[in-house]
C-alpha cells in the first residue's frame, strides 16, 4: 500500500482535502491553512488570504493550487 500526501499534487478521491473541496456548495467557505476557499455563486473556487486572491474553475485546479501554495510555505 502506498502512502499519499497532501503534497502529491494529484487529486485523490481518498484525500480529505479533495473530498472537502468537492463537497463545497455555492456560497460555502472553508479554511485551508491560511487560505479561505469559497465556492461562489458561479460555481468557481475563490482562493484568498492576505497576499493572494485567485480563482479556479474546477476542484482539481483548486486542489493543485492549494497543494503547491502550502508546499511553498
């Protein structure tokens, strides 16, 4: 059995972060490290903190962005 990690940069249905992002409904938010992730009324994922405000259109893109950003910290 292979161990997976948040930093693998590959979306996994077994990854708790990926699952939480997948379950976000429009208007809902969650905190991931220093990032607030909000699913806006258009279904886009807004990622923001004091230094960045970015937007991703898919769960996979949002997940990959967060993994890279957290790894760079």
